[in-house]
């Protein structure tokens, strides 16, 4: 499977998991609850993931370690998945997510916003480059 097909397949699988969590938990809970449930769903579906609790950040060339970040996963070593729970979608979400993921070395991300009404509005996809 080439990289484009792999990314599309992983996105489809992650979306399925997120919809399952949304249908079970509902909207406007806590990010850590959604994160724990999403990890369970990844396990149920046999999806490989790495939970990222903190990540390095460079400021003027100096590495800053141990920054806490919202629940983030690297899924199937291909896709960065991030959870945020916010109601105001008027912000430029793509720009925010691009800025947050550009340091990870990944080019594709899926933002899941569990505070939306309706599972069709859960996702914002961001592709760098």
C-alpha cells in the first residue's frame, strides 16, 4: 500500500473509532476521558498507536523538554491525531494545528473536536506541505 492509500486508510479507521467514542460518551466531556476511550477503541479495532504525553520543542535553538500537550497519538506511524474540546470553531483551526504539528515530523494530522454537535462535524484534517 503506497503512502497516500495508507494515510487515507488510517484516517478512515481513526474516524470510525472517534465516532464510536462520540456515540458512547456524548459531547462536552473532558479531553482525558475522550483520550482514554479512544485508546480503548484503537485497541478494540487492532489499531497501533503511540500516545505522546510530552514532546520536545525548540526555542531559539534551545531544546525545551517535557511540555505537556493535549491528548495526541501517532497512529500506525503515519498520522498525528489530536483531541481538542472547544466550541468556538471560528478560529483558524488549520493554522493552529499546523503550527502545533510542524515540529513532530509528520505531514498529516486529524483534529477531533468532541464538543461539536453531530458526528459529521467532529473532524478537521490538516496536511502539511
